[in-house]
């Protein structure tokens, strides 16, 4: 089986694309609670929202004791980010309690805030447990990855070069659709549900195997496909096809149980509603053995182009 050129086996060096992504999240500290991050070339002329969310979460983590992990984040995308300029993240130490820690992070470019995040962290403790069951899904090893899937549909894209740019942008992530993505069935309304399996395209071993990095990478990946059920409901192919324009407005995540982002995770996604030029996405991320690891919510602008 090919996983973007690597089998991701333990003891092997992670592929360069994954190392590049990890490096993207390794912010430069320029003061006690101020950090600077860079961006990678974007497929669209703005910074990928998952990148800003992940980097802001890294900034928050850098100010929190090591025995506390994020259990929730709530964020707003305020302005499009400029991929050619650095992003400065300022963390505010809102509260340090005995069990919980709260941080606020503002991302700034060109003197203006582009993103705002609030995150809460908790020490490990036991408690009552229940969860929704994991939905049925096929074995991810039987599904094509993006390297295989995107070229098959490049003729549908408004710019055929998008397929190569999107494959390059996602090279650090092995993302596999259970059913066809929106761009493959444009013009055919479907149930507003989608499932994808994902994991990093390589193992996080040694110094890279840190719980906070698994959480931050999950935040990065969580923004890749969550609004696609909105498109499915209306038979829209998305920005690659050019039949909608849109952007993320807000993003919320709750981290429930431990997981590894370098092992298969099922992203079960749905859209309960769309209206007034906005669509709502809901996601549940399960480990391969059925544990509910993360819940995600996002609202975004989803508009039909005028003219």
C-alpha cells in the first residue's frame, strides 16, 4: 500500500512533508507570551484556517504547565491571513486554577487581528464516562488517498492546476474519503453527511511524540473538510469547482479522550443547517477502536457566486 511515498513504519524518519508541517507549528518565541509563526504557500490567496488555529493552540500550550492538556478551544476567524507575511501570536494568561487553566490568543498581521482563540486546559483526572457509538465505516486501507483521488477529478476543477497544489498542501496528511467528495458529484444533492479517515503521513516518534503536538495537528486537519456536508446538501462542488465562495467564520473543538494523530481516525461529519449565506458543520472524530476522541463544530460563509 502506498501512503504518499511512505509506509509510516515505526523507527523510520517521518517524510519531509510531515516534518515541514511540524516545523510550521514550531513558533518562534519573541517575548514571554509573544510568538511568531510563518505560513506555507496557500492553495487559495489566504492562510489556511487550520494552520492559524493550530499555531494559536501551540502559542497557548507554550504558556501552560506540562501536566495540562487542552480540553476545548473556541475561535473566530476575523480577517483573511496573508500567506506572505509572518503572524504574531500574543497569549493572555486569563486564569491558572488548581485543575483548569484558561488562555486567550490573538493572531495579528499588518497591525490587525486576524484570529482569536480561547482555550481551556485541564489536569488529568477520572470521572463518569459514556459516549455515542462509532458509526460504521469501511477499513481505511481499502480507500484511495488524495494522491490517487485528486488527479482523477482534475478535469472538473475551474483551474486544473488546483489538483497538484491541493495534493502538495495535503502531502503531510493521509486523507481518505469513505464516499465521493463534493467536487466529484457536483450537481447531485446528497445527504449532508460525509466521512473521512485521516492520519499523518508518517509516524511521530522520539521528540515528535508529544501529546500537545497530536492535539495541535488534529486542530490543523479538522478544518480541511468540515463544511463539505453543507455542499453535499445542495449539490455544490466547492471552491475547486467554483460554484460556491466561502470561508470559515468560527471553530470549536472539545478533546475528550487520548488519541494519536499518526494512527487512523474517523472524521464523521454532518451539517444540521444552512441559511443566510452561512452553513454549520458538526464533526465527531473516533479512534479506530471506537473511542470518541474529539467533537468539532464550525460555521462558515457559503455563498453562491453572483453573476
